[in-house]
C-alpha cells in the first residue's frame, strides 16, 4: 500500500540508532498518510510478481491435466436442487448439512504457493484427522481442505494459486471475495493484486455511474481494512 510518513520535531540530539536501542522517543509526532485514497497510486510492477513465467506455465499445464492428490471442499451456490449434500461434523462433534462442491488440487502447489500459512495450518494438529485455524479446516488423513466460501470464489483462489494472475473475466464480487480470502489467509501478493483490480473496477464504475458496483467494492474494502480503497471515489494515477 502506498504511504507517506511525516515526522514532527526532533527532540533528541543523539543518533536515531542510539535512540532506538535506548527506546527513546525522538520525534514529537508521526503522521502516516495512505495516499492511495488521494489518487496517488503505485505501479502494479512495484507490488511484485507472484510467480515466474515458467511457474505460470507449469500451473496452467497442471490445471489443464487435472492433476490432484487432495480436495478442497467449498459451498455450492446452486439453488436448483438438493443434490450433492455433504454431512460433516465440526470440531465440537456437531453435525451440519450443507450443499458443497469439491475441487481437486495438488498439495505441492498449496505448499509452495500458499506457503507459510498453509504449512503452519497442516502442522497445527499433527496426527489429528481434522484441525481448525480461523474458519478453515484441513483434514490430514483424508487429504481434504474445507474453505467456507462460495465455489466461484474458491475456484478463483485455486486458479490464482496455480497461475499467479487474475482472470480478466472475474467480476467485482469474485475480486472482493478473493481480497477477503487473501487477507484472512495471509496471501500478500494476491491481496495486492486484488486491490489493484478493485481500483480499476472502481474507476470504471465511477465513469459509468454504477452505484451497485461501488457498494460491493466499498464493502470488500471495509471487510479487508483497505482504507485507501474506501476513501477513493474517483480515478487513480499510476506512478512510474
């Protein structure tokens, strides 16, 4: 996130390093401004690239071949019938019934591209069939990961984990859902990319006077704590 920091009056004569080591306050005030809300926006290239070109090619090939050694379970948004109902028990042994869908994935992709959070999740309860962190469940013995989110959003997350790019066809609701998942599950590059995508959506919605789209963007920004995105009501500029 693009920020500008202003320091107040210096009140010590020693070096900043010595002040830091001695835990001494050396300025009267510190002001941090999230400049994105005022139209000053960093170039997308400054946010980092998710994966190398070779990594993106590998991900696309793996998706196309349908290789999988585990499954992600998520909510099916269909309402036509009551097929594909899965019965489960939560960590307290309470049964629940909900319409779900399954997405086959490679565990190695999650390990390497989701990274530390996913690995710590798997290690949080070794030898236990199901473990929870936040609102996500991994069942080690059955190689199942449960993410309580709509299928379209989880499928988009999986595609991003394989390719490292946002599909241009994803609508504002999917981008907002991805931002929420990226924040909750500590996927910093995805979070940055979705924020960039939502700024573009916001700019277009302002041009077309789409209040419904702006409402979705602002709700997603509020849930994710993206203050600059919340403040922004007009177009943005990209610094080069």
